[in-house]
C-alpha cells in the first residue's frame, strides 16, 4: 500500500510536468492522497489535521522569511541597489571572461538575496541578454547562471533552503554556512576554471547594448544605494538574526527609495505588495519583479510539503524505505546512501523543498550528528534538485532567462559539490581501513 501510494503521487507529479500544469495541482492531490492513506491506517481526520499543522510549525520561520524576501526583492530594485551592483560591474565584462563573470555576478546577487528564482529573474536575465549580444553560446550561459543562482540559494543567510535545513536538523544557520564554504572551495574554483576555459573557446565580440546607460538614466546610482546590500553582508558576518538583518535592509531600502529615488509612499506600499514595475518598458524587461505576491506560489509549495512531512511521520509511510536506505548506507557510507536517496527524492518531488524534507526524513536516523546531517543535505539534495530536467528547481530559472535544457550539463558547480564531497569521504574511509 505504501509503494502504491508513493507511485500514484509520482505519477501525478509526472503528469503535471508532462502537460505543463502547475506543480501545485499535484501537491494538492498528494495531500488528499496521503490523508486517504492515513485514514486507511486508522487515523482520524483531526489527527491528520494535527499532523499537517505540526509539519507547518516546522517551517514557520521560513514562511516569515518568505514575506521579507518578497519585500526586499522589490525594494532593492526600487532603491537602485541591484542596478548599482550591475553598473559597477560593467568594467569587468570582457567577452572571453564573460562566462565566469556571469557565474560570479549571479553568485553575488543570489548570496545577497538568498533566492535562486529571484536572482535568475534579475541578474540572470541581464547576463543572458549581454551574453547573447556578445555571441556566447546560450547553453554555456544558462549553465553558468544556474550554477550562480544556486550558490546563494545554498549558502546565503537569507536562503530559505539553508533555513529549512537548519530548522529540520536543529542546527545553527551560520555554523552551517561556514561549513558550506569550506566544503565548496574546490568545486567553486574548478567551476571558475571551466567557465574561463569555455569562454576562451567561444568566438565572441564585445557589443555595448546600453544597459548601464539605462540604469543611470532611471536611477540615482550613488554609493548610498548599496547600503541595503552592505547591511546584509556586515550583519551576517556578526551572525545577527536573519529576520533582523533583512528587516534592517528593508528599512534602509525604504529610506533610499523615498529620499534618493524620490518615490511616493503610495508607490512604495504598492511595490511591496505587487513588486517593482518600471514605466520604461526596456528597463522593465531587465529588473521588474519581487513583491509579497511573488512569494505566494512558493509559500503554498512549502506549506503543502511540510504537511506531507507531518503526515509521513505520523503514519509511518516511509518506515520500510528507511530501512533499505540504512542498509545501503552500511555498504557505501551514510553520505553515499544519502546522495542516492536525494537523487530519488528530487526525481519524485519535482521541487527543492519537498526533496529536502523527504531526504531528511528518510535519512535522519542514519546520521546521528545533526551538523553532519545538515552539511550532507546541503552538499547533496540542495544542489541536485535543480539538475533534474523536470523539476521546477532548475526549470524555472532556465525558463526565466531563456536558456535551453541542455544548460544543465554546464551547471558545473551543482554536480561538482556532491561528487567532490563523495570523493573526499570515500578516500578518507579507505585511508582509515
């Protein structure tokens, strides 16, 4: 019965991907499916509701951060923070080095915002437009962008996936981030080298397309516009609470948008809800977006995914599968088993949040050290979910920037992290034998 339930849910997800239906349809279907399973197991409706609420309580802090992310992504546009970062980076944009610059710029913006989708919709779109004008291969550009936007999605203090992992494992977010940097130094360096190599193999020419001039015409790009981003970096270094850090950045961006960009209070309130929308259509194509409403879909996905986690725990649906995973861990190492599990959950779940929660639930008894479990999740499922062709984790950013599906092959950073750490753990295990 457990296998049939999971296969039926997987079929619903597959149908949504195949027919291009919103993934939420499958998740809603899955919720009622798992509730039906619980009823067949003798659980009462009020018990299933309690399980669902227990799951949502696990991610309550993340839901608050979603609200802040919606506001901050709109205000950083309106205050000129994102345009200033882009304009200040234009001196580096040489054709042969543009792929690695694309990777690094998307790393920067995703680290500052903590959102892969938001970074792809801003810096990703901009770097793709510039790269296309230079004649670079869209597949290479798409791979560099996807790698970059998930750099910050993995290790930013504002990242909801990093917050989710810390909440699930009951570990300190900033301790996890420090370990994430140490375990990704080699993959990050190799990725940069590979993008430099690909850049030199492309025949491209510099082509000024006036993006810097568009920003300078529409915004007052003084040094003050960088304050919201600087606050995120500085306060994160001092390990200030993420919610406090983001709130201070939001307040500073409101002040800058009001005093420097001369926006009216009614405009500020409107963009907080609906996002930033430029009057200039050319500018709008580059940076429109953000706002609280932009987070509604992902919030619904996280809520439903967390309900699943509560029901799975309460009904024991995954118990048999957990035992098989434990035995696999004894053969190839706990990390290797978690790596294999994360591939399977990413293929079934079709989104990063549910993949993380399923992987943790299936493997949490196999790895007793909470910090080890946290960094293993960050080095596997967090970066593998975007590599599944039918997952929204990778599909949405690639669609946003107009990159082909084959770009997944060039998202070097995403598969070098799990491979490098698997190699390290395997080598250490053999050396100790």
